[in-house]
């Protein structure tokens, strides 16, 4: 398989949330392609263990791996991360703003959880874009910025409005970023929105000790991401073992139809629209 030109032997990937799940699977995949990796995470112990696992797979040995513990919601720490990567490897070809957290939050309660989710999920990605993008353009090398969103930021299901907002914000951030990058002269950087389906990672394991059959493994998300990056697709919306690409596309269309057709908000979950939604999905 051909890869996106940023994903190539000797190139450098920076991954936040790299101690676990999708970030760790990406780090393992990138080292298998002889890339140098900066793994960043809040979880110091997890990062140490994950860094050792990735170093064991790395043909260049531990010197090709940089592990940085940080909180992505803190902008000076993210700027410091950029400085360390540039000092160590001299370039950045892939930036994955992937760190994320999901906490219980009612729509008008759990204020602290709202703040944490918006600070980590949304501000974490904004901080990454702010700290890295100008340097990634200036270095004049093929590069990409991949922000991890969620289907919850597109169809906004009821249950965790704060998480939905954080991921809807990432969608808007990444769309605007890609527009501006493609209108920047001599820019070799592209942006992509990675939208995993249901994936068996740390944040899911916390609630479900065994992998449900409907979930994908993080390695499947990373393989799918590389395939879509190779085709230079912007929206990388992963299916899982329950939801196909076609079902996702119809759910997205139904959600947009709420606005265009002046239906009630989130009509997919409104009792008066159950039959109409089911009929639409059957069409
Ligand atoms: N697992 C799913 O089903 C699913 C679905 C859609 C989107 N996502 C998104 O995928 C991304 C990766 O999550 P995952 O599923 O691999 O879960 P995970 O819990 O395995 O990994 C998330 C990592 O982010 C780190 N992290 C949390 N807060 C941080 C902070 N403030 N600073 C730095 N690192 C921090 C955690 O320590 C952890 O290692 C997240 O953005 C998540 O919202 C996951």
C-alpha cells in the first residue's frame, strides 16, 4: 500500500494520548514503518510502559523514541513539547492531536467535568495546532495534522453533551484548518479528521473488562486511517463491527436533515420521529 507522503521512513510523528489505545497503536504502526516517534501523554507510568513496548519494536532503538509526559490542556507544556521534538529530531511530519477523555456530565450539572473535557479534548487539539502548525509549514516538508474527533461530535447523540461539544469543536477546528492550509502558498501540510467508531481502548476498558464483539481494535482504526490518508481523504470516518460506512452516512444525513427540514433537535431520538427515522434508514 502507498502511504501519505508524510508517513515515510525517517520521518517524525508526534502523538498525544500515546500511552494507550489508538495513540499507542499508531505509535507501534509508525515505528514499524521506520519512523521516529514522540509519544506524549498525561499518564506517566502508562507512558513509560508504552514507550518501552514501542522501543522494543523500533529498528533504530530507543534513540528514535521520545516520551514526554504532559497535560495537553496546558499550552506552555504543548509549546515545550514542540521545542523538545524539534531539538531531538529537527522536524515534524505527522502530528496526531489524539489525547482525549470521557467523563460523565449532565447537560446542566457536573461543571468540573465539562471544564476538563473541553480543556483536554478541544483545547488540547487547539493547543497542538497553535504550537506546531507554523513550524510544520515553514519546514517545507510533506506533513499532516490528524485530529481525533468522534461520531458524537457529528450526530451529537443525547447522553454526554459536553463530550459532544468537545468533539464538534474538533470537527470545526479541523475543517477550518484544512481550508486555511490548502489556501496557504507552498504549503505541504494537510489536515484530517479521524473519527473512530466504537473501539476497544483504555476509555472503554474502564467500563467493559471484555471486548464487545461490536468494537474494533485500535490497530484496525490505525490501518483504516493509513488507507484513507493515502487517498488524501479529509473525513476518516471508521466503521466498526456493528456500524457500516453506509449506516454512518445515513445517520449523518438524517442529522443534517433536522436543520434543513426544520425537525425538532435530535429528532433521531424523538419518539414522534422513530418511524420516520427507521423508514429513512431502510430506504
Ligand atoms: N475508543 C472509542 O470508542 C473512541 C471513539 C471515538 C473517539 N475516540 C477518541 O479517540 C482518542 C483516543 O482515545 P482512546 O479511545 O485510544 O482512549 P485511551 O483512554 O486508550 O487513550 C487516551 C489517552 O489520552 C491520554 N490523556 C488523557 N488526558 C490527557 C491529557 N490531559 N494530556 C495528555 N494525555 C491525556 C490518556 O492518558 C490515554 O493514554 C480520544 O480523543 C477519544 O475521545 C475514541
